[in-house]
């Protein structure tokens, strides 16, 4: 089920007064996700360019260690972006198949405020809290 594309009014914000996940809301979140995705791609490209353009021949040990630490942080950030890009793509697929905005566990509405804050959310707040508690219990039992 592919969702219909609509032109959003300028400064549109989803509202609780509208039907949940109507065409405007879906288009709003599609644009939010696509913008975020492009931002991450641009930042990743910038990181790659910075690492490529870096002078490798650093004489000072402290300077070399500092650069290696910075590079390591950059690469970890890029890896986090790569994982986020996958989640963004999954969210875009959920928009296309009509399941976006609904909890994967309960089928309940995730909620506009939660999706505005975290547009890749797949769980409603209650299910997210249960999942986090379970993760904590697993960590604590080790």
C-alpha cells in the first residue's frame, strides 16, 4: 500500500486534532526523515573528505596520538550514522507500507510528540519502557 503524496502547507505541524497518520502527517514525517537522512550523508561525506585530506606524516608522537583519537571518534560517529541511516530507511518503508506511527509490539499509536522527537521510533512509550527494563535486567544479571 503506497501512501498518497500531498503538498504540505508552509510551516505545517501534525496536530492531535487531525486523523492520526493521515496523508499530511505521513508526508511531514517522510520529509523529516529524508532531510535527516541527507544531513547524515552530508556529514559522513565531510568526514571521509577530512580523513582523506589529512596529512599523514606527523612528526610529533603526541600530535599523532591526538589525530588517531580524533579519527577513531570520527569513524565511530560514521558507524553510528550508518546504523541510523538503516533505521531511517526502515521508517520510510513503514510509511510506504502503512505501518508507520504504530507500535510494532502492541499495534497502538506511537504518538505525534514521540515521533517528532524520534521519527524512527518503532515502539510506543509503554513498550519502549518495558524493552529498556528488560535490557537493564539482562545487564544486571550478568
